[in-house]
C-alpha cells in the first residue's frame, strides 16, 4: 500500500519502501510532505504525484520502473526534488505540469521511456540545476526548451500545405528562367536548320 497525504497535513517521512503498488506510491494533495531516503519500486502509476496545492519536498529518494512518470508536479503543486534518482520508468522521469515554484537539483534521470525531465509550461519559478540525464527515449524539455510541443510541426508537402504565392516559390522561378532560356534559343536553332537546308 502506498502513502496518501491530504487535508492540510504536514508530515515528514523517511525510509519509506514500496513495491508493486497499484496506484501512485506516494500521493499528496492540499498538503505538505517532506519525503527522504525512500525507495519506490514499480508503481502502477506515478512514483510520486503532487496534486493541486501540494508542497512536496523529496531528498535522496529513488524511484524505479514506475508505470507513469517518476514524479509529477500537477497544476498548482510546488516544492523541490534534491539528490534523487528516477530510472527505468514507462514515461518521463520528472513531469512538471505546474507553473509554481519547483526546484530540481542534483537529480539523476536515466533510462526512462519519455524525457528525463519535461516541463509543460514556461515559468521563471522553475529551476533545474545539476541534472544528470542519460538513456532516456525523448529529449529533455525544460527552461527555454519547455513547451516546444506547443508549436505544431510543419505540415509535410502535399498534406494540406499550400505552395507559396507565384513569384516567391523558388521552383516556379527556376522553371520560368529555364523556359525563358529555351524560348530564346529555339528561334536561332530553327533559322540555322532552315539555312542549312537551303544550301
């Protein structure tokens, strides 16, 4: 069974060990939690989920093989993650959905099936420092790289895209030049053939 903290509680928990919890191993909402020196293995969802109005402090924790993100700061959550490791998860190592103050420092995020750390919205209140990231299947997205997915990728040619206006399409300009050159050359070739035939 995992740990759930709510109702304005403010506990400090150290040495927590969980394995094969069906939901998130640790869930915090409308409360504050200080979690340290803990190991959360193979959670059915996130390793740690900080929900709305949660204040989460994680120090020297290890989250491995979670089915969701290793640690999620949902909208409205804040806190810090220090000297902790998130590895082998089925999603992102650390997922920041919030725009509130969050500091991730000295963390290792490796071999996750998503990003090592992913920040969904730009926020000057979020700091990522001394991150060690390796072996993740997607690039990290935080700081200036955050919200890169908000801009849709360019549509491939032929998939609903339109050509530039006439005169600005490089291919059309090139074709026009080639056609112009051909029109200039053809009359001279024709006159030459007629003159040779006359002889």
